[in-house]
C-alpha cells in the first residue's frame, strides 16, 4: 500500500480532490487548481505543465519517487 500526500503531511484539507482519488493518481498528476498545496507557491496560479517543476521540490514527491522506500 502506498502512502498518499495528505497522509505524509498530515493534511486535513479534505476539499482537495486527492482525498477522493484513492490509489488512482498522485497529487502531481492533478490539475493545480484542484489541489490546495499549490496555493503555497504564491504568485499567479500555476498551469499544469508548470506544476511538475514545483512538485519535484516537494518532500512527498521526493519520498514517493525514491526507489528505496
């Protein structure tokens, strides 16, 4: 069983679409307007094609993509 981003961070923002995604997708695969974490990036809303650049700096992204987990 894989851990999800909200479990990793102890996030309680259940309006985030990832709570309903189950095991189907990861947070970095979801439109940034549907995930509250992208508001922490500040500035203008980011576009989907830009999101992965931010996500690659996320501790959860690093954890989930670490092959030794």
